[in-house]
C-alpha cells in the first residue's frame, strides 16, 4: 500500500511539472539529457515505441560494462562460457541446453534457419512480434497466421489445430507483443500436449518478468516433458540492456545444437556478457523494476479509464489503446510532439501501442493523448 501511495504522489508531481509548456526539462535531468546527446541520441524525444526499460541497466551492470574495457582486446570465449553456465544454474538446466544470441531476435532468426524451409509451414498468431515472419523472408516457409481470440489472446486450440506434418515451427509470444496478453500455464500445457512432437514450439518470453497474473507459467516448467519446446529470453527488457544486445534460448540439447548451426561465432560481446552476469546476480533488480514499471502502467490505465479510452489490459511494459480511427496519422501527430509511440499493426489499424516509461514520460504521453485523441473510441 505504501508503495502505491508514494507512487501516486510521485505521479502527481510529475503530472504537474509535465503540464508546463516546456515539457522536456521535466522529463530528463540535465545530466541525463547531456548523456543522451553524447551518445548520439536526440536530447528531447520520448521513446515510448520499443518497450524498453527507461531506467536502463542496474548500477552493478554499468560498473561491469566499464570494467569490461580491460578485456576488450580479447575474444569473449571465456565470458560466453561463464554466462552460459550462469544461465544454466539460474534455470536448473545443463550448459548444453543454453544458447546465447545477439539479442533474442538473433535466436528467432536461428530458429527460422534451423526449422523452416520453403516446403515447411510456420504457424504464428496475428498480430504478434514480427521477427519470425520477417526472417522467414529468407527461409521462405509458408506462413499460417491464426487471429487472436476475442480477448486478444493467442488462440492456442486453433494454433495447435493448424500444426501438421508440414509445420516446422509454431511461435508463441507470452506475453504477446503488441497486445500484452498472456496465455495461462494450463492453456500452454494443453497446447503442448496437442502439437505434434515433430513441430518445434518457439516460446518467446521477452516480457515474462512483468506478468502479475497468477495463472501464468513460464515454459521452463514444461521443458522436461516437451523436448520440442524452445524457451527464448532477453536482457533487453526488464534488465535495461536493449542497446547492448543479449538474448538466449533454453531447450533440449539437440534443439540447441540445431539452432547453433545458424549462430555466428562470438555473437555476443564482452561488455554485455559482464552486464548480464551482474544483472543475474542481483536478486532485487527484477522485483524493483517490475514494481516501478507496473506502477507506471497502472497509473496510465487509471488515466485511460477516467478519460473513457478502450484499452487491452496488459501484463507487459506496453499497452494497446483503441483510438477508433486509423492510427498512422496519430503516430505522426505524437512524433510532432517529440513522442515516439509504437508502429501500426495492420490487423489492428486503430490501436496505438505505447510503451511504459517513467512517471514524467507517462504524464507527458497522457497530456499529448488528450490533445491528439480528445474524443475516445467507445470503451
Ligand atoms: C516479443 C519480442 N521478442 C523478441 C524481441 C527482440 O528483442 P531483443 O532482440 O532485443 O532481445 C522483442 C523486441 O521488442 C519482442 O518484443
């Protein structure tokens, strides 16, 4: 309760400040603004478009990256082994069951290479994160898109029914990007029971840290019973390391071997490996960030509800809002106010995806939304 009280007061202050004409000074401290410019980023653009962590890496991860300069001259083989072993211990599997990637998108690319071909099918939800289909422009398997159900969740029974002897891969994003919805552990277990064992199930858990729904289960609980399952994770979201690039897969050793054939040598770097180790070793990092970002999401949904907007309840660090009109010009209108929001998803053309940011960023977003979409779609 205390946390919520403090958070609300924080939001109130941020909202008051952000309501001023010069929004930007309220969003970033001068030091943070200077750091952005030094790093080649615009000083004053709000990046609410890629579901990142606005607070960035932990202090320990930052220190670890700085120290990694000492080993910059060496290939990171030793550190790769170290992180692979640390992740294996973390998840209670053997190191042979872990594979690192240059972000988890790299793992999704490897999966296409390993399990798809022009005479195979790839089953995905519509809409979902696009990487598997984007990389399939090279592998050229036949896409089978299964619309989300009426609650914007993966329609797992229909996805399982769409899998046959020609299916190479089925991709499940849990929570789903862009809708923020989850499938429960029970639904996932039933799905895995129905998918033919010859089909590889790629379970993307990029946003799992944010989930609060008690019905959620990670794929790790199902790995032992389903050798066709690959769980994919990333350090880009709650760990705040999107710019550094580190993701990984956990699966049965033969699936990891199949993926690894498509991996480049040394596909991770010494700095992010050091940051990854430091992040895993910090037990407070995930709960602290989860609380901060989910509190911000709750504040945002409170404002949306009060303003009469229809939105999809989200278990992730982004939220979809129905604007009731084509979202493309609205995205441009936000851009004109120096606020970047998510791209347009063709199967949900009136929905705006906004990432959860700091309290001040959320206040600035709400102020802009009131301006750009003064009349909400019927909730
Ligand atoms: C569901 C999902 N999976 C994977 C990724 C790729 O993340 P990364 O390559 O940074 O690990 C993203 C990025 O937004 C995502 O939304």
